[in-house]
């Protein structure tokens, strides 16, 4: 195997092997852009190392060979005392994991080479500063030393020199600091700081491999559903220096605004600085545009390069660059992360600019982004006044208690906002748990901003009016003191910060779907409208909604639903109708039972009439009652207490006694596997008939009504036949035409779908129950009990109740589709479980050849988009 690729040999299509950073560095080098020479050690090598605990055979030689080439290109040699080559050793996995793994700069500096670097740069101070950064980074990342020990020594040195700023330390002070750092290194590791450059390089490479399994990297991957098996590549790149004075510097830039998607380059620049300084938010950066005044030639070249990159990648790119004494170097690029809103706006703009077509544009957005756009925003009509403003780094409204400690945030069981000066990768658990993130330092490219955007979490950065005091666990702003636990509201869309709880209102996207905001009003909504229209044109799957009330049905229609895929009739038995259901359950004679049913009939009929009116012309699937009847009775404990109290007082518990007896009588050990669904219909005479009659009579009243009657929990064709025969008699009697079909939610039904199809006009997969029964997981109990452990163990990457289990439950679906259609080619097939609104699952349903998905009204636009994306 080949373990090392020169930049000239690589390219972005080799990302699996070279990682995103390595692939794109190679791509840029091959486009003729100014990239420092370097090479990439493959993810293969990393995987072999992680598997066996050591570098694979031959890797050391290959590195030596490529190092030879690198030295030739750079014109200097590693470890050469007169003119040493320095390199960075940089992690870079297939999927970007910002700041999660390690990078070590200035590798190659030793006591023997530091003088040579000083001479070449004609800058003594710079050389010692670079050396002390190496020891610090190396100690921390390669040898796992605590960062504080170095920071404390640095602080002491500054105090001794009477300066508050790193730049106030002169060469002599830094030289002293290097000695101090080396002593600290030895004290902690029991070894001298390595004085052999190649030894430094090898240890750094190993540390990058190891950083793949760092706790925060593992956590990030779980959050982002990145497989643990990929491993990282390692890039070895000749160093260039942004810390060589005022004509040097380093920066980060985007070819478009990653927050809004607006056109125009966007970035942060820091003069006289190295690498991490920009992202770490240590010093406040200046906007990229100021570089134009400082160094017009470099600025113009940078803009040209950004245009080249956009043309090449046909998308928003983000870049990292460094200017060394007026010479521009590109250190990284990739197709940049962006907010959900920016994704839509950019896709629309790229179509306008003729760079991509509408099909391609559909691949640039996704359903979870659209879902994010539908989150509510703050309602400011009641005059909430901001106390501070920062950078709107990741949009959305968040309300929660201020918390200053990431661990505390991670453990909170009420909504919290994580408040920090700035965040670092160790804060990740708290960032995941928090509703929103607020920092007083850093810009759109700071760690907090990048991570929050990746998670779709509201974030305000660099709100410098707030003064965070971590020790007192409070911040002060505008004369107010906000202590830990006080509620604040942050708006990541505008960057504003409010005290207390600001009420929230529907987002522009929802107002657009509701028809109260026209697409012309807003570039974002225009893009959403355009992409959804195209998705509708492309998709093969129809999209229906799960709705039980006329109100939900009306909303579903406004959101683009093409019918109702699931009306749960049991929802119509709640509230004051409960007493009627009680009477049905307690009936001792057929007369009593029929009387109860007769009272329920007109109520159900009215419900259906409302639904049919809203959905006139569109199909409405009514599911006959599904849950066990005792769910409609009061809880056993309540009844027992009431009866006991009454008896204590010497009173007759009467009705409560009857109910209690009924609850005892109907008790089941496994109610979800008990008397429910079709079983109820076959056991309780007249119940299903009443419902079918209500549907039929309602349909007869509403012109254009298209009723579909759906039988739940069928496992054998005989069950369905029994219900269907009676239903068909009723329909004929009333003179209404309706399709009769069944849910497929018991595994046996999927496996005998060929037989069941002969008695069914349609199938609808009830994927919640199918998952529950397919895996044998009680869906009401698993989440807390053991799913966390299962996710940790990687038994599945995401809960099968959230996203369809393709291999198991999905196989049942494929079998049922194939055998059902073989028996009955015109069989209409859909899905009505929660999975109908899940992006990944929708793709599966498209591939499996279903005719429609049905989901909650709010998910309908998401499903339309994803169904369209599945078809291009
Ligand atoms: P991350 O993946 O966390 O962004 P990088 O590998 O990109 O880590 O390194 C972080 C920073 O270090 C870069 O943004 C860049 O500024 C600096 N850096 C990396 N390699 C070099 C180099 N060869 N010369 C100068 N600076 C470098
Ligand atoms: Mg980087
Ligand atoms: Mg079910």
C-alpha cells in the first residue's frame, strides 16, 4: 500500500484517503495556487496505526522519501542549523471536524536550529517566539501536558517584563521563556524536549493519529453521525510565517457570507499573527476589507484566488491563508459550512449566476435545514429591548438560564444558554446541551460560531458589551448583573441579547407557508419557494399529513399536503367524550352498548365531515380505533384511592367501583401487544361498524370527499377480511365508495403481504409499531433505559425510531412492497409513522418504491423537499 501522497499526486476526489484538508490542498496546488509544499499521510496509515498500536511497515521510509522531495522544493532541510525547514503537522479527516483534532506548528525547531531561523528571518524575537510555541503545542498535544503550566509561565514572564501583551516580550525574555518551558517539559515527562527534528515529526504524526480518538473528537462524531472507523489523514506542510511583523499576518475568509448567504467575500484578518490566533479569538480581528489598505497586492491576489476557487468548486468556499512579508500563501480551503438560511440563498444565487442548475441546487440544501428555518423567532412587538449586540453567528431564537460552565450546561435539565468569553473544544458537551451560545469574544469564524452553525444552534458571538466573570459566575452588561440561573434570550439571527424571557413567534418560512408572507418579501423565502417548487416538480413520492382535526387538516393543506395519510380516530374519543367511551366499556347488555355507540356516531360523523370539507378532492385515510380501550379509563391508582376513601367514609363508591372492576378486568401485562387495533374491532361488536358508518355518512354529505378506511394491527388476512366484509356491506347500504386498506405494522403482516394484498386496496406502513415489534423494543421505555448505551457501543448510529433501520425493518418493508404488488399490481402504498417526516427515511421510502409518505403538518414541506431531492 502507498501511505504517503505528495500534493502533486492528490486531489479532492481522494478525500477518503487524504482527508478533506489534504485532498483540497492538493487540489489547490494542482490549480497552480500558492500552496506551501507538503505531503499527506493517508487515513489507511492511521487506521493501521489505530488497529495495531504502531506505524505500519514501510511508513517511516515513505515519509523519508517524501520529506526528501519536500526539502528539495522548499530549498531547505529539516534540522539544518544554518537554514532549517520547519513544518506543520496537521490533522484532516474526510469530514471536517473543526478544532476537534490536533495540529502542531513549527516542528523542526531545536536548540541547534533556532539560531538559523533567526538569521534567515533577520528576527531574533520571532525565532524564539516560534520555538516557545512549538514546545507549548508539542507538550500539550503530543505529550498530553496541561495547558495551564505553560500559560502560567508565560504570565510570569509578562509580569517580569512589565507587559500585558505577548508582543511586549523581547527576544531575551522569550529565550528565557524557552528555557523555562523546556524545564517544565522535562519535569512533566521525565525526558528532554526532543532535539532531533525527525523525532519531533514522528511523534507529532503519532499524536495526530491518536487525536482521532480524543474524547471530544469521539463526541463530535457521534453528534454529527460521522463513523468512528474512518481515521484521519496527516498533512505535513512547509511552514510559512504570519508573525514576521506588520507586513505579515493570517486570516480566514469565505467567498460568500456563511450566515446569510449574501454575495461578497467575508473574513477576518489578524496582522503579525500565527495560525490559531485568529480562530482562538485571542486578539480581536479586523475585517478582511482592511487588508486592502494594508497590502493591496495581496488583497487583490486573494480575491482572484477566491474567484478561482468558487468557479472550480461551484460553491461557497472557506479558506485559511497567511501572508509572509507580503507573499500570500493558501493553507486550506473547503466547501464551507453555512447556516440553513445561507444554504437556500446560496443555492438560489448559484442558479441565478448560471453556475449550477435547479437539480443541482436541490442537492445543496436538505430537509433538516428547512426544518431549522421553520423554528420560531422572537416576537419583538411587545417592545423587548436588547441589552447588547454581537455578531449574529448562527441564527435562531433561544431562551434559557445563563450558565457559565460547560459541564454544568451539559448536566442541566432545564433550558440553558452557555455564556463564555470564548469557547474551546472542551466545551463541546455543554454546547450540545445548551439551547444557545453567547460569547463576548470572537467573530463569525470563532470556534463557538463554527460549531454552533454546524449544530444548527443559535449563537451570538463577540458581544463585547457583556463582561463575563467566570469566577463569580455572572456577567455584567449595561449596568445589569446577570447571575448563573438568570433567564436570558439570544437572537442568533440579529445578534441581539435580551434579559429575561422574550416571547417567540412563527418564523418567516412558516408565515410564507401559512400564506401571510409573500416570497417576494425576502430573498430567503424566494429561494425556499423556488427550490420547493422544483422539488414538487421532480418528486415521485406524494406527501400527505397526519391530522385528526379540521384545523390541522387546513394547515396541512396550506403547507402543501396532498391528502391525509393518517387520521387517528382515538383522538376523537378524548375530552368530554370520555364518558361515552366509559359507558361503552361498562355496558352489560347489547342494548347499553348500542346506546353508547349511537351517541358516539354523530360526534364522529361531524369530525369526519370537517376533515372531508377541508380536504375536498384529496384522499383522507381514517384509521379505525387503535389503542387498548383501558387507556380511556382513569389510572388504576386514582380509582383505587377514590374507592378506598369512599368506603372509609362508609359511602358507596358506585361508578368508581364499576370503573375499578373494569380496569382490573381489562388489565394486560403487555398492552401494546394486547387487545388493540383490529382485535378490538373483532371482539367488541358494533365498534368498527359505528366508525365506518360515521365515515360513510360524512363522505355522503361532502361533495368531493375521498374516504379511505384503514384497519390497524392486522397480522393475518383473515382479520382484515372479517372487518372488510362488514365495512363493504355498510358502504353499499349508505351508497358511498371508499377504499379499504390496512396498516402493515406487525412483522407477520409484512411477511404475508402477498395474501393480505388480496383483501386490501392499500397498505400504509406503521413504522413505529413495525420498528417496535421488529426489534422487540418497547418504544415508550427504551430511550432512557438503554439507547444511550447502544449508541455509545455503535449498535446503531441513530435511534431506529428516529430514522428507519434499513437493514432490518427496511427489509420487512421491501418484502411487503414486492409481495404486495406481485399479488395486486395497483396496490397503493404509503407510510404514516414518524419516519414519514425524517429526511434519511424519506430517501429510503423513495428507493423502496412507495407511493407516498405521511407526516405531521409541520414536516410536510421538509418531506416535499426531501422527496424531490431523492428523485434528482
Ligand atoms: P484546523 O483543522 O483546526 O483548522 P489546521 O491544520 O488548519 O487546523 O491548522 C490551524 C492553523 O495553523 C491554520 O489555520 C494555519 O493558520 C496554521 N498553519 C497550519 N499549517 C501551517 C503552515 N504550514 N504554515 C503556517 N501556518 C500554518
Ligand atoms: Mg484549518
Ligand atoms: Mg401502530
